[in-house]
């Protein structure tokens, strides 16, 4: 699942290691690695990340996937 977690984590505003983010969210570093690599995650984790980064979860997840699927579907209709 496309997301911008790594970008946010490394941004000037946060500047966190994977371990620091994992501790802040109460998960393992492996979980953060998996999310950053595009692995599936739970709705609860999506909401936690949105809250942590003070962003709507849709700004963190789905943006590329949704735009791509809408574009793909539009081509089929035409």
C-alpha cells in the first residue's frame, strides 16, 4: 500500500528513526519497516499514524493508489 510514512518520519518537523517512531506508536520497528515498504496494515495503525503526524490518514495512505485506480477506471469507460 503506497504511503508517505518514511517521508514524514524523516521530515524536518519529525526527524525520527524507525525505532523512535515505533516506540511512540507502541509497535515494533519491524512494523514500521513493513509499513514503509508498502505492506498492509490495520485501520487502527492508519489512524494512529494520522493522529501522530497530525494529518488526515488519506494524506498519508492511498493517495497514489486512489489516483491510479481512478485514472485506470476512467480509461476503461472511455
